[in-house]
């Protein structure tokens, strides 16, 4: 699988000189022209940047994007058809399903909310995205 920009990757080796450990998840922000190395940003749990490093692609494993959501206990309500996620539960659910940091999921939801208020995006458009992706 070819690594692409804005893709989540897992570090496959310890790099103590950079403060990075095997298993850390980062986001590819740039692939260098020859395609052998990438600029990767690593974030902490609060969404703050820990490091931005140029790493060989051999040291990285692409993480799959999870398209299908599993039923979660975070749903509110006893009837799953009427269940809704709210607040922090929605942020956690989106972060887990999209395999992104919670801060990134929160920012996405804020932008989506603003677009909804401006009537620039409606739920029908969002649900149609699944078919297009």
C-alpha cells in the first residue's frame, strides 16, 4: 500500500534520539519527491505537536481508514435507531472511527456545525459522501 499525504501512519521502530517510540501514530504532512521519505507530525493526546520529523517510509506503516462504524456503548438512549452521540462522546467516537486525534475530530465537527448553520451543507449531502468515497 502506497503512503499518501494526510494519511495516518504508525512508527515501526524506536527513535530515542528524536523522542519517538515504536507504535506512535503520526500524520504524513509531506512526501518527498523521490518517495523514499516523508515529513510526519506526531501529536499528544491533547492535539499538541510532539515532533515533526523527516522519516524513511520504511520506518512507517500506513494505518487503514475505518469506513464502517461499529455499534458503540457511547450511544445515548435505549433504542439504537433513535440513539444519538452527544458532545465528548461524539468527538471520541469520530476520533476512534477515523483513527485521528480527538482534537482533530473536534475541529472537524466544529467546522461541520458552522457549515450546517450557514445552510452550506445538509445531512443528505453528508450521507451521500459515503457512496462517493
